[in-house]
């Protein structure tokens, strides 16, 4: 019974320590991701500013395809 309680308390303390460590790691990853997101948004805005819309050409009338007559087989 005492062993069970000791194991439970040790597991709880270990879980808390591991959780604290993972929270710091996750927060750091989120901060890095937010920085990269901001940089990507800036680059996208620059690329959109550089891209010019192509001038529309006068549309051509669609050409009619000539029908190919198949020879009749008697």
C-alpha cells in the first residue's frame, strides 16, 4: 500500500516536471511560428505589389473546326 502511494506521488511529480518542460518548448515553438508567419505575410505583400496584372488582349472569335467526313463502307 505504501509502495503504491509512493509510486503514485513520484509519477505525479514526474508528470508535472515533464509538463512544465513541454509547455516551455511549445511556447517557444509558437513564438517562432508567429515570427515566421509575420515574415511570410510581409514577403507575400511584397510579391503582390511586384506582380502586375497582364493586359487583356482582344478576344479572338473561336474558329470552327472542319468536320471530317468519314467514307461510307458498303
